[in-house]
C-alpha cells in the first residue's frame, strides 16, 4: 500500500492576508516550505491590521492550503475582547485540528494566541503527530512585563508550569534569540538539543537605503530638514512609549530634532492624548503604513528607536530590527542588557543601548547621534552589511527547510 504523504500543519491566529508581525513571517515560512513539502494552515479570519476583511473559508495561496476556522474577530487592543478571541480561536482550532491532523503529520505552531501551543500539544498527543513550537513570545514573562499579572502570582506560576510541560512535549522548539534560548533551557533543565535558534530575517531585496533628501514621507510631513527619530511598529503594552514621550519633552526646545511615530496598538490612544496634552510640536504620529511602503517609511528617519519595557529581555525579539538594519538605519534600543536586541546592536556597533525607563539617557544618546553624522554613516554601512551577511531571508529560510526536511526522512 502506498505510504501517505506527511502534511506540515501550521497553526496560527495570524496568516495571509494579515501582513502584521508574526502573521507576515509565518506566512512566508509556510510558503517557502511548501516549495518542497505539503503544507496546510489552520487559522481564522483576520483579527489585526486586516480585521474586517472577509477571506475565503478554504483557499490555496502560493501552494499552501488554508483552512480558516470560525472564531470571534473583536478589537484585540481591548483586553477583554482579546481574551474572547483567544478562547474562541483555541476551541475552533482544536476541533478542526482533531478532524484534519493525521498520525505522523508535523504541526508547526506559534505562540499567537498563547493558548495555541497547549491546544497543539494535546492534538499531537492524541493524533500521534510531531510538534514544532515557534516561540514568538515567552509566557508568563510577557504578561508580567505588561503588568497584566504579577511575577509571584498564582496565575504566573500556573502558566509557567503549563509552558514547561509544553516545552517538554515538543519535538522541536524554535527560538528567536539567545536570551530566549537561555530562558527555555532554564525551564526545561540542562541544555536540550531540540531547541534551535532561527531568527527573524531582513527583506534585503525589498528594503534598502534610499536617498534621504528625496524621501517623500519626510517631504510630505515638512520635516525633511529635521533630525528625525522614528518609532515604527506595534504600540503595545510591552513597549516603553512613556519614556519616549518624556524624552521628546526633554528635547522639545531642540528645534532641529523631530520624533516620528508610525504604528498602532493598545497604547496608541494614550500616546495621541499625551502628545496633545503636553503640546509637543516636535512629535508626529501616523497610522501604520502599508507593507508596500515599508522601504520608504523605514528610510524616513536618521535614527530608529525600538523601545521595550523592563522585563522583556528574552521574552520577545523585535522583528522590525532586521528590516531597520537593511534600510541602513542606526538604532537606539531601549532594552535590557543581554537581550537579543541589545546584543546585536553592540556586536555590530550599529547604535546605542539604554535601559528602559531612562528618558534622560535616551535624550543624551539622541544628541550624541545628531552631533556625529559621520558615525551615523559608518553605522549605516555596518547595519546593511550585517543584514545582508547574517539575516537575509534566503539564509533564514534555509534553516527552516533543513529542519522540516528532518521530519520527512
């Protein structure tokens, strides 16, 4: 009897047509793997940037068969709604997975929503499938950093115990950074071979440096002649926007310096009200730009900022870092020492690192950057080189292909 071909099942809340964060990356990973293996996806209707888009229940896109399960698609920036989404997504994906996944299939699951790995581990146990866990975020660390729960709470201990069990059940764990790997090792005992470091990537073919003096966005905003500091991406609970605004307040009399925020998230409303309340004329806030405009928008600055609250070291790695590097932009990281973000910036010498909650140090770094344009040019070249040599998309995809090939021997 002919042996049934194994299917690689991708389980994720976010998938095409979502182009936000993990949705974009897991879509590209699935499509690349589909060039050599049979790939199917269990997802739901868009809940983030593409929320409101009605996608087909079943469709094939770039050789990947997509099954969209029924679930709520409420505003994820409201915590109660996000919890309801998480519940309905988890239940729906569970029953669909139980019907579709077969023995010896491979399940690639990401931590969005955070309940999905638990669902996947139960399904894989019952159905006899292999499980590859891709950690986009670490729990309960992210919840503690966001001040949703306390580190010593019963809830944190329960979540930690569940996560340890999931890690031990997984056949492979993919982490995005070295500090994240150390956290996983700490939860599973001594170093384990099944943990693999595969970072996010830079879209080097699409994102390249552009002449600043011809940047349409800077020209449109009337800040072409300013020294522009840009924050681009998710404005969530784990991002230290409070220190950024305090920094902008400190520098508001520096007429040649301007802050540009591009993005959305749970803190966006607070950000807009705070800027308006303080009367900060040196701050501009824009909604997220289409991915097709990413090359232009990332080039609309002299210095990029990536800002995390304390407690996020190892809990998450910012995917935007790699495309910022590909655009040739030096980075001011508001992050803890030892985090992947801080390590990369220090190792490649492409920016500054200050601790979360340090607006004065941030202002000092910005003034230093503004006064050292030659240094910025050198950092720009080094950032591009690092993106191309270490984090280009083909290099990272090759690692995913190699891992999945081991399950098809």
